[in-house]
């Protein structure tokens, strides 16, 4: 057996959740830029695009009617209402990515994470991002300068609710220094990729080693 076969593995479904503004999007972008083995799940949403956001890259920006059709046709792996809008993970691209041995990163809230935990517990790795303080969270939302004051207020008002789900996650990172947090995320992913249950080629490899060992 070649060592190449040993590298075969099931993809990781890496979920990042946090209160809005804690840094999920920043960390996701960095991971995608630095690691060709991971792709991102592009959600569909009924919310308006922010300046600079690209349809099909950041989100699929769709109407409420279209969203409802997709729900009715079971096209979502999970979906939820967040901040008066609807958000959902299209099923097809996730299945394709996992089949081709890629990892896939999801920027979804606690409701979506719970749904994925029901349907794909073995593949899931859940990471919760906390801000160093509520003051920092607000500063980050305002400095991002892409939402109106009213929208920022709404996101801040929902932050405690989102944070209350922190203990449902496998890992919790406090995003104080973004470089340090990113390194921790990379280490989590590396370790999860090495987990025995994901490594499809391992049992054949070990069996062959044992057979050869017994012959000596
Ligand atoms: N359940 C679920 N939540 C999502 C999905 N896409 C985005 N979200 C969550 O919706 C919330 C709002 O996202 P967004 O409007 O982009 O604001 P942001 O959190 O400031 O980036 C965040 O908590 C996201 O994680 C999805 O497909 N499903
Ligand atoms: N560790 C950090 N320190 C300071 N600012 C940060 C840090 N991480 C992210 N930011 C900034 O905070 C704002 C919100 O981050 P973002 O990644 O959009 O959060 P989320 O996707 O969780 O809403 C952005 O302007 C981003 O550049």
C-alpha cells in the first residue's frame, strides 16, 4: 500500500459561530487564503448585500419567495431566522465538497449548528468565537462601518443570546489578537484531520503492517 492512500480521509465540516462582529468572517477568509484543502459553504440569505459583498461568493442574496421555494424543495441542509432575515446552507455544494475529500467551513449561527449536529455529528467540528469584551465587540461592529446604527444596535442586543450557546461547541476561542486566534484555528483543523475515524486508509495500512510484521 502506498503512503498516498494513507492520506485519504473524510472531510471535516468546520463550523464557526459567534456573536456578530467577533471575527468569524475575518478568520474564515484567512483560512481559505492559506489552505487549498478547505472550501467555504456559501449560504443563501434574504438580507441585503453590504457594500463590497459579492453574490455567489459571500452569500447568495435571494428573495423571500425564492428562499421559501428552496425550503419547500428540501434544498437546505439547515436554515434559520436571524435578525429578521432568513439564512440557509444549500445542500448540494456541501455534499460535493465532502465527496471530493475537501474540508468545508460554515459561518452559521447556533440554530444551524444544532441542526447539523443532528444530521452530521461525526463530520462536525464546532468552534465558538468570543470577543475579548462587549466593548470590543461594539467597536468592531462600528469600525466595520457597513451597518447602520440601528442594525448595529440590533446585533448588539442579540449578542448575549448567541453567546449563551458557547458550551454547545467543541472549542471556544477568545479572539483578542487575530493572528494568535488564527494559529489556534489552524491547529484545531490539523488535529481534527488526523482523527482516526476520518482516516479512511488507516485500517488497511495497519493491517498490512501487522501481516508483514507477523511474517518476520
Ligand atoms: N443558521 C444559519 N445561520 C447563518 C447562515 N449564514 C449566516 N448565518 C448567521 O447569521 C448571522 C448573521 O450573519 P451576517 O448577516 O452575515 O452578519 P455577521 O455575523 O455580522 O457577519 C451570523 O450569526 C451568521 O453566522 C446559514 O446559512 N445558516
Ligand atoms: N482580533 C481582532 N481584533 C480587532 N479587530 C478585529 C479582530 N478580528 C476581527 N476584527 C475586525 O472586526 C470587524 C468584525 O469582524 P468580522 O470578521 O466581520 O466579524 P463577524 O463575521 O463575526 O461578524 C471587522 O472590521 C474585522 O476587521
